[in-house]
C-alpha cells in the first residue's frame, strides 16, 4: 500500500484500533480471570465430593468391622474399626479447624489423614473460607456437622462394645440392641452423605451453567463491538481509492469469519456442560473441565488473532512444519461433541505426515471440511463414514476428505463456495464455511475440487503447494 494511503488509513483508524484493542483486552482478561476462579471452584467442589466418598467408605467400613467384633469378639476387628473410623474423624477435625479459621498446617494434615489428595488441599481450604456463607456451601457444612455428630455416636457405641467385650459382660440382648443402633446410625449417615454430595453436585452444575452464559454474553459483546468497529471503518473509508476499499472489504469478510469461529468454542462448551450435568464421577468431570479449558484457550487464541488483524490489516503467511496427523486428530477431538459425531466411523490414511506450510490456515481448512462432513452425515445410513487421506503429488500436499453423507445436488455444486450460500433443503450451515475454505486455500496458492452425489456422499480434494 502506498505511504500516502497508509498514513490516511492510520489517521482514520488509530483511535478506533486503540479503543477496540483495549476493549478486547479487557473482555479477554475478564474471561480468563473468571474462568480461572470458576475452574478452581469446580475443582475444589470435586475434591470435596471425593472427600465425602472417602468419608462414607470409612464410616461404613468401621460399622462393618464393629459388627464383626461384636459377633466374633476378635481384637483384630476392633483395631480395624478404629483405623477405618480415623478417616471421618479426621474430616471432623478439618471442619472444626476451618470453622474457627485454625492452623492451616493442622487442617492439611487432617485432610491428608482423611485421604484427600495433596494437590487439592489449597483449593478445598480456599473454597470453604470463600463460600462458607453461600447457600450451597453453608448447607453442605451444616450437613457435615450433623454427620460428625453421628460419627461421634458411632465412636461411643464402639467404646461401649469394647468395654463390654473386654469385661466379658455383653449379653445376647445387648448384642442385638447395639447392632440395631449401629445399623440405624449408618442409615442416618448415608442420608447425610447423600445430602452433602447433592448440595455440592448442584453447585458444580450451577457453576458450569453460569460459566456458559457468561462466556456466551461476553462473546456476543465482543462480536457486537467488532461488527460496530467494522461498519464504522467502512463508512469512514468509502470515499477512498480502490486500495482502501479493498482493505475494507477484507475487513468485512474477516468480521464474518470471526463471528463464525468465535461461536465454535461456545458450542463445544454447551455440549460439555450438558454432559457434565448428568455426570457424577469426579474423574470424568475433571476431564470435562479440561476440555472446557481447552475450548476457552482456543477462543482466547482466536481473539488474539482479531487483535493482530486490527493492527496489521493482513496476517502474512507463516511457514512452519505442520504435522497433518496431529492437526487432523485435534480437529476431530474439537468436534467430537457435535450431533452424530460419535456414531461416525472416521478413518485416516496418512501417507504424508508433515509438510512446510501455514499451521493456522491448514487448521482452518480442515476444521471447516471435517465439521461439514459431520454436520451433513446421513443418519439413514446403517454405517456413517468419513475417510481422510494425505499424500504427496507433484511437490504439493494432497488432502482428501470423503464422506458418505447426504451429498450435494449437481446444480448446487457451482455455488457452494459463495459467501452465505446455503441450499434450500439445509438449515444447518451459515454459508460461510466453504467460502472461508476457498479463501484460505487461495492464500496458500492452492486449489480445491469437490465431487458429490446426492444421497451418496461428498469428496473434497485439496492441493496445497509446499512452502519451501
């Protein structure tokens, strides 16, 4: 771009660019900080639920061994009773010390004795001190206190049993009475343990829901500001020469692309949250949290790309080694929560593993084509398939993505790469995906071919020159 045009452009856009960058930076910071503390909270809730599981196992194991001790009078079972009861008794110490803001070292030792993981200790202490007045945590703490009273009664029952057996004074009637008391105590404790887990489980689901809506709102705000910024710039530059008009058109296209790609992590988060609502296994919930964090990292990375675009107008092609197999796997994982994704048999034939190219643009291409292959799969077919193949031909990387989905009508094939083009019988797409693919392939000086037959499937063949 000539210097005079560039100076004019900079004068017109400097204030807008600075305002936009500051706004996006602020929104990104809020998202990152909020999600950090949300993930920390959910992780601590998971740790407490795991602690309750150990608490429950300990008290039930104690009850079983105490009954065995009553029936056999073997000292071995008395020792096992005392050992098993140490887990809930240690947790009782934790609650008392946390309530009175006691010594952290004492609290941590008691948590470890209660079989909590060492990496969870800080988060558990933080959650108690931060949310002990909030309803979900307050209710859980009250239930915890009531359960500790029952644990104290179980301990008293054990002491009474041990005293009677040691003096050989236990009668058959006392034996039956004490066993009945032990069973009643265990039943009450089980109800308290369920209430405790239920309160925390409700909290985890609520936090996941709040996280989704907050991110959705922030994303809509960012998209709205980005769109407003683009419209404002187009109005200010509409009387400039052809070069400046072309720049505005590219910016307009980019905003549409941003609107499409910024929603992808939200869709992924929504699917994860819906699954997590029904999940009770702490380890699986932790996996879902990791996947949520991965989606948010993707979103943050894309926002940074928007900032780069605002500053530089056009991102130059970057030549780096691109691992096609790894990139394909990453894209497949990203879309594994789409409808029907788990029912599709995806196969790979990677004859070309690594190529010198632009990693970001290769990912954009694969992301859109694989997403489309999943989106337009044919549920009527007994076996839904996607086959991905890479190989080298005439100093170019060839990538083929073939599916046996619903296919495309012959008369529509010439229009599918147009912006906003959507077939009359489909409301699944926005009409941007294939347009973005074609634009991105053109940036890499490559080509794309499509073969399709209605009700039989579609095959895209990409030819990407190696960036030597």
